[in-house]
């Protein structure tokens, strides 16, 4: 990891591992993503000799000023008479380039109520556009502007004033980022533990061995910085939702770092997912509250009703093996079955959904569960899923609305909050 805005130094060394002197000249060239950065001409190298360059200052050019994954290449090749005797050697070093932390401005950002409304108002255009965030920096900025206004409405604090950096990366950069982060973490752990951790790390971050996408992003603390890393080859609405989810994880990491356990139990992972889903509800219901109109309405149609059935069936089928499915059901069960959330449960039964304030209460409640109680709590709730499933199913289906015009139908990306969350 290299941080932008900071001086970067490069060191390299070449060793003649043979028993013969390399008597001819050779050339060492350094490239960044294929673009030449520097070149060194050397006369030759004795047997066993080492040629070293220490602390060569890398000057970033404007064309390098972007967050993401990069590849440094150092190539050594014989020149002139040595070209035929010195076999070319190339080494690669992949790295990700982040932002200097913390990102926060010297004076905290302040939003007036009118500005919050105006920025959040952009959600309609965003929901309708279907454009990929990766399409342009402006698409990414649109999402961050809305997310920041919502976050400010919820917490009276800008995202830019949080100890957090958000990285929006295309699929290739995302895969490389995960590889670099996981390799770095595994190296610090070392040995067999490091290997196991590296594999698990890749799974959580959602990259298969072949680099294929599994999940949309993750929150982590790496290199002294809280980070949210999200795939940007997604629609703006999806990235906004994913950001709302990861912000739930981020706030947990800050408030309850003791829950950030490596190789944790399924129950602890499920609890963290339930928190993040509660945070999605809080986030999107807050948008509705600021706009003063619904954002999450879906038509009473066979395909939507069928979608609800299938999603619930898949959560139940996977709830004993997969943390996201278990977390979704855990969130419903907490609201419907926990006596400490009786007020929120009554509101859900009465109104069919939670307000953002109630979702916040649920989120904070799930965040306060003591680590030693997690297994008993989660098992206790999941054991009763069968009893409550008919209630969950009928509540989800009751959300479907007759006679919606096209303009009133919510973004499809938000369906899991609109239909499948309390
Ligand atoms: Zn999650």
C-alpha cells in the first residue's frame, strides 16, 4: 500500500548469483503500469556481486493520481555484447495506492437542512439512471454526495470527517486490491495461520481463486485506516445500497472493535450481517423521511410475490451455513421476538415497516450484544424461524401495492430493503 500525497521511495537490488562475472553492460528499467519511470545503465557485475539503488524518489505524475491497483515492473537485461549472455529477468510488484489518511478537512463539513434535502433529492435520478459508477468520476461523486447527506442527516457528521476512506474500484482493480491486502495481512501473521487467513480473507472480500466476483465489497481496517472497498462496475443505486451496508459494518468496527474477530463463528458473522442490514433499512428509510415520500414501493404482481417467496426460501435453506442468509432472518426475528424490541415489533406489525428511528434503535441494540452472549442469542432466535416464517412472509407480501405508476415503483436494487427487511 502506498499513500497518495506522500513521498514514495523505491529500492532495488540485483545480484549476480552465478560463479561467473557478468562482464558486459546491462540495463535496469523501472515501469509503472507499463509506463517507463526510470532507467539505469550499468557496466557489469562480479560473480556474487550485488548492485543496489537505495531510496530513489518516485515523483508521481498527474496521470498517476488515482486510487487503485498498480503494477511496478523492474526489468534487467544485458545490452551490447552482454545481450546474448545475460538472460533478461523481470520482477513484478503489485500494490494498491490509497489516500493519505485521515481524509478529513481541517474544519468539519456542515450541511444546512435545505442542502441535505437537495442532495438527497438526487436519489430519483440515480435510481432511474441504471448507469455504472465506474463509467465516470461524476457517477461516483453523485453516489458519495447522496450518501454523505444521508449520513449527515442521521449522525450530524459528514462521512469526510469520519476516520474512513471509501474506495470505489473497477473489477480488475478490486481483485488486485483484495490480493494485495490479503497477502499483506497473511504475511504479517506468517506460517500456516497466515495461509489459512489469506484464503478466508479472499473469501470475505469476495474474490474466488480465479478473481471472479462473489460479493460487492467489504469494510476493513488495514494499514492504520478504516476502509470501505466497493466494486464500482455496478449501478449507482446498488453502490449506494452497498455503501449503506458497509457503513453499518464500519460503525460497528469503531464502536465494537471486539466483534472484529478473525475466523469468527457463523453466529458472530450473522450478527454482524444483521447489524449491516438494519443499517441499510435505517439509511433508505431516512431518505424517504427527508423526501417526505416513499422510495421503496413495489407492485402487487405475481413475479414480485414469487420473488419474495423464493428469497425467503433461500434464506431458510442457507441459514445454517451462510452468514448473510442467517443475518437476514436474525434481523426479522430480533424485531418480532425480542422483548427488548417490543415497541419496534409492535410498530412493524401495525405499520408494516420500521421508521428509520426504529431501525436505528434495532441497529444499536444488535450492536450492544456482549460477545459472550452472541451464540446463545443468535441460536435462540434462529431456532424459532419456522414459527415466525408465515408472519414474515405475509408481512413481506403485504408491502406489495396495487395500482402503482411506473414512476412510483422503487429501484429494483432496493427490493431487499423494501420487501425483505423489517
Ligand atoms: Zn456485510
